[in-house]
């Protein structure tokens, strides 16, 4: 019995000296609770919208001021013609556009009814539906206040149009998101475990001291996984098209090129993990736990980034999946070209080069 108690004490001592184990035991649950507590929300907060006001009378100005004063919306811009609506959506500048008809205030008085069109970007159906409901609620509150002292009640008739996903199919959101999660997690995990296994067996050092340069060894180990990940991407897109009737509005070659860039980004991140992790188990934990939560929660896959606290919005900028989801949704659902996603593409490219450079540097340090 004494030996058993002594063994338990020894295990406690080992755990207390292992900082990585302590982080996994205590750090990861804390991070998960904080992320789930702050990131998972069905509410919207300061969503960017645009206004197209054909009337520009006192009534529309008062409604616009009420919407701007709410905590739910931020008026990003005022547009002056219907042709600018599609451009604003494709650039990703706004999530909704309010289109007030001409003579709005006059029609409320003379015809007892006026129309405002709510156009929402339904590439994220849940957010689009929530935006529409919140705007309707503000309009209903306004009409209730206006109708207090009159016998013939004025009515504002909101007409909602959901761009890019009029039927609010959730699959339009999940296919790009699932593709992003799978490519990131599988690619990063495969490379991190593969290279870490070589390090555990002692064969990685043998390869690195061979006539091949370290960068050649790393690239040689990664190339097969590039092809495997591309096959994964193709399978996901094919299933989306033929099983879920997912539309591909944009250029397939651009979609393929952006997917390959993201795959290389994920693989380079896996290589970086392998330089930090000493064992396969550690590499798997870092790949799954360290990447899965940020990819799912901070990428905008399920929950809009704009509704999160400011600190999480800032952190989300270093999550490659956030930028890829913007790109893939733009290409698949909006039919945009490189002119609309070049900034996100450059960010992904910069991250990829950074991960590769840091990984090569760390491998060189191991050889010294």
C-alpha cells in the first residue's frame, strides 16, 4: 500500500514539473470555457449595413437614426443606386442593405403604408435571418409609437430579400466551413505527426544530415500530403454540388488555386507544430485542441466574428481559416473574382511564408 501511495505521489511530482501537461490539464479547459462563453452567441452586435434612401425625408431620417442608435447595427455607408448594392455585398463591406422607396414619408400619410426593402447577405443564413428580424422589430416599434395618437394607423411594409441564399439553406454555410475545418485540421495534423514520428524514432536527424538540405527534406515529406489534401478538397466540393446542390458561382480554377494555397498554409503550420512538439501525442494534442477551437469558433464558420468581443475579433485575424472562409464563400456563393479577395489571398500567402521560414529556421537550429 505504501508503494502504491508513493507511486501516486511520484506521478503528481512528474505532472507538476511538466509544464505542457499542466497546460493541457488546466490551460486548455479554461481557454475552451472562455471561447465557448464569448464566441457562441445567436445575437448580433454592430453589424455593418448600408442605406439606400430614395426618399430622404424626415421619416426615413428618423428611422435611420433609430437603427444607427441601436447596438445591433452600424451604418457603414450610404449608397445612391441599386447597382451599388451587389458591389457592396461582393466586397464583404456590409451584411445588409435597407432600401427605402421614393416618397416614403408621403406614402405613409396618403396611403397609410410605405415599403422598405431589407436585402441581407444570406451566405450565412442564421445571421441573415437574425438581421432581418432585428430590423423588423425596430420598424414595428417605430410604427407603434407613430400610431399612438392617430385613428388611421400608418404601416411600414418591410420586404425582405436574401441575397445569394434566398431559401436560407444552412448547407450553404456548412459546406465552406466544413471544407475549411477538414483541410486545416487534417493537413496540419498529418504533417505534424508524420515528422514528429521521425524525430521520435531518430530517423529525422539521419535524413537531415544526409546530402539533402533541410528544406528539401521538409518539402519531400510534405508533398504527398498536399496531394492527399487536394483529394479531400475535391471530395468535399463534389459532395456539396451533387448531394447538397451547393452552387459554385465563381471560377473553379480560382477556387482550386485558393484551396491549394490554404492547404500549403495548413501543412506549413503542421511543420511548425512538429518543430515544437517532442512526441506524436503532443503534436496530436496541439493540432487538434490548439487548432480545432480557433478554426471553429474564431473563423466565422458558425458564429459571426463581428458579434464577438473586440479582443476575440483581434485574435481572429491570426487564424488563417477566417481569411479562407471569406475567400471560399465569396467564390462559391457570390461568384467574386480575385479583384474582390486579393487582400485575403495576400494575408494567407504571408502567413504561409512566415510559417515555412520559421519552421526551416527551427530545424536548422536543431542541427547545430
